[in-house]
C-alpha cells in the first residue's frame, strides 16, 4: 500500500507537468478531468473539486484552478505563488510607493526628470516610460574595483575616476596634439591622463570636474599614464555621492548618447523609470517558468543596474528572448494569409541562355543554381519573396539582371532599388550594359533629377515606355504608377521593410532581395520572416583576393607610405576611421582630424572627407568625384560600407580596426579589389592585445564571409559582455543574429505555442502581451520610416 504522501506525490507530478506545458490539458492522456475521476485522485476530494470542469476552462481559469489544486497537494505550508527572486531589489533603486507606480505606456511628462530632463529624453526619441525602461545600455563596463594605476600592466585597459587638478596642451610636431591632464583619485593617487589628437576634448575638461576615464595604460619605468579612449563627466550639481554611485563601484551600463546628454543623466533616468514602474510583466508566469526566464522587473534592473554578472546575464537573456518573441509573434501574425498570389512568368531556359550569351563571362555554378531557384519561383503563381545572399562581388547583380530580363521577356516591367542614389546610379550603368544590348529599355529615377526629368520618367513608367527602372526605394513607395510592374529587386538595407510590406506593393510584383551580409540559414529564416533564401557561395574565377595586412598603430607611417606608392601608380585609397559609438559628433571630429593629419603626412595626395552626417546629396557628390578620380584618398566614417564600386581604388586602410566587428571589416574590405589591379587592405590596430590580434588575424587569413562571421561569433569573449549590434533589424536592440540560434528557436516555439491557443491574442490575460507587441511594432514602424 502506498502511503498518503506517496500518493500525493504521484498526483502532483502530472499536475506540475500540466503547468509546465502551459495548461494545454495535454500533459495527461484524456485530460485532467479523466485523471480526477481515476483512483489516483480518490483520496483527495478537494483537489478533485478544484479541478472540476478543467477541460472546458479558459487558459487563465485553468492556471488558477491548477495553482489551487497544487496548493492543496502541498503538505501543510502553502506554496509560494511565484518563484523566489534572486537579489531583486537593488539598493540603488528605491521603490516608490505603490500608488505612484505607472504602467509602461505612461507618458514621460507624468514624471519628474529633473531640469531639462524631459527634453533630453524626447531628443533621444523616448516618449513613454516603456521607452526609457527599454533604452538599454549599449555595453557594460565593470567598474566595481577601480584599480590603482600602479597595479596595472603596460598595455592593459583600465578605468579610473577622480577630480581634475590640471591640464596642459602640447604640440610636439605639426599635426600632432597632446592633451595632458592630472586627476586625483579618492585614495589620493595622482593619475596622468593623455588624449592624442582629440583637441575637442579640452573644452570638456574643467578643473574640479569629476571624471571617469577608460583607456590603456602606458608605462615609462615607474610612472604610468592613461591613454584615454572614453570619458565620462559626472554631474556635480546633483551631489556626487548619489550620482557617483550609479556610475562607479559597480557594473555600469554605457548608453547611446547625444551631445549634451551625459551618461550620468541617462543612468539617473533609468533609475527613476525603474523606481516608478509598476512591476507588471506582459509574459504570464507559467511561460516564464517554462522558458526559464526571469521576470521583467528583475530583467530591467539587471540590464540597467546589474548587481553582478549573473544578474546581467539573466537580464540580457530575458530581454533578448522577448525581442525574438515579439519579432516572431509579429511575423506569425502577419503571415496569416500565407499564400500571396503574384505574377506568373514563363521564365524559360532559353531566355536565360540568351541572357548569358550576351555576357562577357559564364555564370558560376552557384549563380546558375540560384538563378534556377529564382526562375522556379517566378514560374509559380505565388508571389516570389526570395533573398539572394552572397559575398560582395559574388555576382548577385548579374543574377538579378537576368531575373529582370526574364520579367521583361514576359512583357512586364522591372524595378531595381538601391539604398542610396549613388548606388542606384551604379546599378543603372550596370543594367544598361547587361540589358540594353538585348533590347531592354532601362531608365533611372532618383531624387537628384530635375522636377521636369522626374515627371518625364514617371510618365514613361506609367505609359509602359520603359522596361526596367533603377532608383531608390521611392520607386515603389511614392506616387509612381507602373504600367505593369512584374518584378522588384531590392539591393541591401531596406530588406525587412520591403519583405514585410510586399503585400502592399501595388500590382503584387515578385520580390527579390539581394544582401551581402552573411547570415546562417536558420537565422535568416527567422529574421527575414517569410523570405526564401538562396546563397551564392562561390566567387567568379580569377579574382585575386585582397591582400590583407594587420599593423600596429606604431607602424602607421609605414601603412601610409605604402598608400603613397599605390597613389603614385595612379591608384586611389579609402581610409576609414574608428567607430566612436558614444557620439556621432566625435566620430565626425575624428574623421576630420584624420583627414587633416593625412594632409600633413601625405602632402602630395589630394584628400577629401565623407561622413555620416552629410546630406545624402553631398555624399553622392563626393563619391562621384572620387569615382571620377578627382582626388586620391577618401577619408570616411563607416558610411562607405554599403557597396559603392570604385574600381580604381586599390587600398583600404582601416584605422582602429579593433573597434570593428569582423563581418564589418570584411564588408569594408570588399570595397577594394573590384577592378583588375591587385588590392590591399591594411588594418591598423590601436590596441594590440593577444585577443585583438587573434581576432584580426582571422580577417588577414580568410576572405570567406561565412567563415569570418562564424569565427567572429566564437571569439567574442564575455569580456565584451555584448557584441556590437550588426543585425540591422529594427526589432533587435540586444539580439544578435549571429549568435542567438538557440534562443531564437525557443522564442519562436513559444510564439507558435501562444498563437496556437489564441491566434489573435484576445484573451484578457494576454492583454499586456498584446499591448507590448503593439507598442514595439509601432516603434519598428517608426524606425523604419526615419
Ligand atoms: P555583387 O552584386 O554580388 O556584388 P556583381 O554582380 O556586381 O556582384 O559582380 C561583381 C563583378 O563580377 C562585376 O564586375 C560582374 O560583371 C562580375 N561577374 C559577375 N558574375 C561573374 C562571373 N560568373 N564570372 C566573371 N565575372 C563575373
Ligand atoms: Mg552589389
């Protein structure tokens, strides 16, 4: 005879399983009521009572009933209703009284953000409490123990904090400026800090200011100095103790800033938001349990003010999971009417052969395979939505041209959209050369045309007097009326927007998206929603890979000496400056400074500058002049990443290469080696730790985008706590497609599970989830527009 506790245990297990499975009534064959009618439940009439009618209850009612039943099965002490929380309340975050707590949609104006605070938050695009709560730090720094400089080895990174005592500026030679400052730490240590070639820093250095500096230590015998890479000024008006304690002595979040908005302020805002937020969680408890997720409040505290690594990591996991969950929900909800009718083309082999016969080369095996995949889609009556992924120069554009030709042969018009005007121009030239000889009429529609030219082109499109039109995204968005649009090809960047809006495209053309960003298949499926994926995994024969060399910045002059020899041979060079994530103005200044330096170092060279803050037309004009060889060296921030062909450019110098992701370096490198000349990529690394070397060596040794993407991901150590954001997906702030396979799969599973029960999220218990989904979708839509 089993004892009563044994029986209780036996009954409890299937009930716990039921809870784990989300109250689907599938944990027990035949349902819970059947179980209750059986012998196991006999000795427990109250439990039986609690679960009466279970099969017919709603999810919420089931949860309630089951919790009650499980409580009854607890011997003696009632179960806690939620799991114990770990280090929940950060001492830094005083809880406001319950009555003053606000929901996530509360407008920021309902709270006090200090003088001018509301304006600053609005300037960052933050409008609601939710926005501030989910304005995550871009990265985290461990400032728990700020070491004494004396203990730090040469070349190591360190963060110090202290009060500025004095500053001096020297210029040892033309084009070189050194700013020195002395800081006194709270322990009385005096620290010498140095900024090289960053004169704009000086105005931020007031004597008596409390500073936090991060940089690398250089030792000269006994003395040490800090080469500053990152600086924060603590807001002294707010009293140092309170303000200091959220910025030092702990793991500290570093936010995306803007001029005049300090890290200190952003941290304080997060603190206020946390203290005033109600502790609601849009994700019901049993699903959190099922997916092993911490609750939302703990997660938000952990991302802004982690108490330790474990806290940060569970916070990061939860919030990343949510990003994918909402992404999946959004896509699943959108994909409801799965089969969209598109165009039906004949797309014959004969036409493909005719196209290829006109080329100065033969398609590679990979191009041919992808082309067949595309032709298959085009022949089907379903609307094509296919992504062609292939490294820079793998021949995507040639394949797209062929697809456009197939559309043309069936009497349809085609559109080719590029993210920028200059790329549109480049595609236009290419399409002319591919298609004009075959009798295809190719047109160009970009903002830079005169109003008259534009109107003419629009009329031509509407009257069907042009077959293929190349342009920017405006081609299919604005008042362009197509006589008969059959195929829209989209190059890079706007991929997501287009994929999701494809059902809105007038006339339902088939859609082909091209991208050079390597994304593993399973991830692509998620990230690109309902896009099918084709990969061109082979380069055309006869390419000489770009020779890549890693140099320490001490050898910079050598690098530029080499650039000069290339220029003397009539070539041109790109020079890309470091990414300064905190502040785009600084990035601009850094680029300007570098261009000035180069004018001193390379007096013979003609040098010009391109940066992200320029108006599009100005960028285009500079690129045009560079292509036309009006100058020799283009210094730029990362804006050139998106592919512009300058065949005569044979060198790419990347300064502070260690600050870039490997995939990004790979993309940048792809800007050279597009002509016939042998090409070079010089990675100048400011930091030369073992780890950095190892990472950058991968780029030196490989030209395969996939290999690089994977290696990048493996090498991203926990030291970086989180990788750079490279996904380009508006839904993802934390999520990193390269490394989140497992979490994506889990989130997707849960999303499917949720929708299989409640296809439109109408259950009252899911109202929080629905609201959050709505809010996030609006955000995404907003970000897609700007
Ligand atoms: P992507 O769009 O992938 O960057 P493109 O289609 O622009 O690549 O091709 C890059 C260059 O290679 C172009 O000059 C193109 O003419 C050439 N090319 C494309 N396919 C082949 C091929 N199969 N064999 C030789 N050259 C090719
Ligand atoms: Mg291309």
